[in-house]
C-alpha cells in the first residue's frame, strides 16, 4: 500500500447547475454524453445536444427556481467528502478526497488533473451511485478509462474501482434508520405504505445490454425491507422516464394513481437510488409526485430524506474505501459490471409517453427536428417551407 500521504479517494457523481445561468451549459454537457442519447452518427452528438439544451433551458430553469435556483448536489457531495476524510483519519488513513462530477463543476477531468498534481500513488474510485447502471457509473468509468489510456502518467497510479455497493450493511442500516424515523411521524406507523422510487432506465439497457441496474435496485429494496424489519407493505416504481421509449415499470406516476385507487391514504416515499438531495428529490418527488398523489386521494404524503451526511452512510463509505485498499485492485476492465456482456449502446424498443418531470426528453425526435431544421437552413427548402412554417 502507498504511504498515507499518497492515497486518494475519488467520489463520482452526476453534477448539477449551481445557479440558473448554469442550466443551459449543464444540459449541453448532459446531452453530449452518448449514454444519454445514442446516435448512429457521432458527429451529430454536440449539435443535437445544443439543440435540445436550447429547447429545454427555460423549462429546466423553472424547475430549479422551485428549489432555490440551483442544485445543492455539489455542496452536499463536498460535505460528504469532508465527513469521509474525517472518518478515514480516525481509522489511521490520511487519504485525500476528490470530487469528480460527470456533467458540471468540478469535472472528473479536473479532479484527475489535481490527483496527478498531488502525486497520488494509490486511488480508490467510488461512485456515489449504490447501484450500477450503464448511464451513471458506467459512463464515468468509460471516461476515466479513456483518460488513463491518453495519459501515460496516470499508469503510475495504482487504482481500484468500486462497481456498486447496494448491499453494504452500514448503507442498509442508514436507509432503514431514515425510513423508521419518517414512519414514526405517523399515528399508525405500521400501516403506512412504503413507496420506493428509483430513477428509471430504458428496458433495452437491461434486456439487451445486460445492465444489472434493475436487479440491483430490486435486491436493494429487499435488503432494506429486511433490515428495517417492519410489517409495512411496499411498492417499487421508477421515476423520470422520457419519450417514446419503453422504460422500467411500474412508472412512479402510474403507481401512485394505482395506490390511490386501491384506497391507500398514507405513503412514505423512499428515494432509493439517490444519496443526496437534488432536483429529482426536491422538485420531482416533493412537488410533482406529491401533487399526483394528492389528486389520487393519498392524503398523507411523507418522504424519506436523502442520506447526505448521515453518520451510518459515511461509515459505509469509509468501510468501502478501507476494504478496497486492503484487497487486490480492480481495474476498469476487470470491474464486475464492465464485462463485455454489458453493451455500450443498446437498441431501444419504443412506446409513446411523456412525464411532466422528464428532464431528458425524447432525443430521437429532437434529432429528427434538428435534421429537418438543418436541411431548411442549408437548402432554403424542405418540409417546413412546404407546410408554410418557414
């Protein structure tokens, strides 16, 4: 093992706009990732990202205004890093903590540059996604793998990748503790319906690309209920679906309506795939889904807070790091969820549908619109002229 002063821990997360002016550039970065929108022609990726970001900025800014004008994700992630560093030092490990965001500051590339400048010799790469998915941890791993291939200096760093950790005992205990605290606010805690809401992914990711996300979400839900050890009924659903593509079901908005039709009056929503408060908890769940639930007849709507810097959660991160340093390193190529069976760009099966909360809307329709617009601008003739729109 490297000396204490040359050990680093890289925390990976999505990132989010710090203020309203950041929303447009953030969306451009998001849609520039081929794991978010997959195109047959790579040269179209950035023009399409610009087109979608331009169309989506006003709507997205309105959502961020509802939660204070920006995402708290960066601040919370940095606080998690500070808490983790303190825990590691208690264990005698003087590791330096770095934060690398995929789509906004501080970018993963900047974190890696700082890691090089600090002469880190041993690095633990820890995604703040408990469950692995192609579009989250997978996207960051591929970026890091490319950086390693392009920079010979990085080859000197002994690194290990933590693929997923949805079954880490301290993490499960932290989730159970937060759920119990929310349930106990109700007059009859054991009767409250627990509603686990996870971020969705296209069905094709799972069925055709081998993404383990659905399995890990379902197993994580089971383990949390087992750790909680209470008799509450529970439902698992998936939020944030987008466009005419089939996503994992049941959809959160549909499942809420179904529970209302079944006469359920009290629920507690558990944001199972999020460890920090951000737009999808503070705006999508707390505002949009609460309204859907109330319209469906669910009178009492509770929500379990995100883990943020919960002591047991930080203990889980510390344990993951210590175990990773003690065991043989796992490279990007060796990571258990990065096997060849997980394809990068799975095809999609289409179905129609939109959600009011969808941040990532239908990329393929946007691509068609962009192509039509490009034809009009280049040739001065085309479908829009034909129907009198230009």
